[in-house]
C-alpha cells in the first residue's frame, strides 16, 4: 500500500490548500494501489489449480477486503461529510458513491467465504465474482476521481480531521 504520508511541501499561504491537494492526489494513489491489489488477487485465483485455497491467498484476500473496507469507511464517515458541507452541490454525487460502497460491501461479504474455500471446482465462480467487483470498482473509482479531486483541491479542511489516514492539523514544519 502506498505511504499515507505526503511528501513534505513548503507552507502554503492558504491554510489547507497544499494539504487538500495532497489529499486529492492521495485518493488517486490509494485507488491505484487497490486496483493493483485486486488485479493481483484475480491472478492468484486464476492460477489456483488444486486443493483448498493456500494460506497466502486467503491472507491476501483478507488484507485486500480490509483495506478496501477501511478506505470506503473513511470516505463515508469523514471525507464525504466535509465535502458535502463545503460543497452542497456534491451531495447527490456523494450519496451515489455511498450506495456504491454498500454494493461493494455486499460483494465482499459474498466473496470472502468463497475465497476462503477456493477449490478448482468453484474457482470459475470466484473469478466471475472478482470480475464483477473489478468492473464496479473501476467505474466507481473513475467517477469518484473525476468528481472529487477538484473538490479536494478547493477544500478548506478543518484542523484535526483525518482523510485516508492523514490528519489535517500537522504543523507547518512537517509539511
């Protein structure tokens, strides 16, 4: 997973301008990492040819599902709330993204036991579930990036809020 600490930048004349732009970039970086991990998971399932799912595959699935859930929870509970308060015109978009998060959570709920019991007999079914998850996430990530990165660039984030693991009240020296 990419580091959740942005590179140090000089202080900005805007209180949170650089930090918000770092958050917009961070959103894209987290999505890129999640895409890569999902592709790797799909490859591991496609390569699985015998017996029960090996422990590394089960661990990779659990880690991916946990990371994706944590990312969506952070968006729903913090980032989307603040974006909606500062940019009320985004509220319909944010609600649609929240619906996507619930859909993805349902897929993960179905997928986790399948991956834990992966065998050659159900590998094709698991692959189709992963294909569906990939299609939904790719559409979701692209739409979210198109609609929200610019809002992050303009965001005036309140001190102390955490987005994607970053806290906005870091001192000027640490930027």
